[in-house]
């Protein structure tokens, strides 16, 4: 028994449907919503610093990454540099 749809080639099945928005439109829509995602992540991250159940630093870092990627990479580089200095 064949599970393929008759009359469609693999190239045709891999094409997105015509009603999908282009990637740029999807990116712009995400940019509008990323602060609404980042703020709760930062709040949960701060709470996670006090509660041992939640991975506070990781969630806090994700929130910062969404708001300001440059700052997040700067923090990451400083943490790596600090870790290397401690391990010497």
C-alpha cells in the first residue's frame, strides 16, 4: 500500500502552500511579539534564581537574548572569560 498522494512529485510536496506568508513577514510579526515573550521569561528567570526548581539563569538569559541580542552575547563572553580565569 502506498501512502503517497497520487500525482505529486517529491519536489511538489516540499513546496510551501501558496497561502503561507513570506519569511520576512513572519520575522516582522515575531519582532512585534518578542517583547511580550521576553518580559515573562525575565520575570520567571528572576523568580528561578530564588527557587531551586526553575533554571533561573538559563531562562533569564533567554529573555535578555530576545530583548537585546548584543547584550546577551556580551554577557555570555564575560561569563566564559570569567570561567576561564577561575579555572587557571
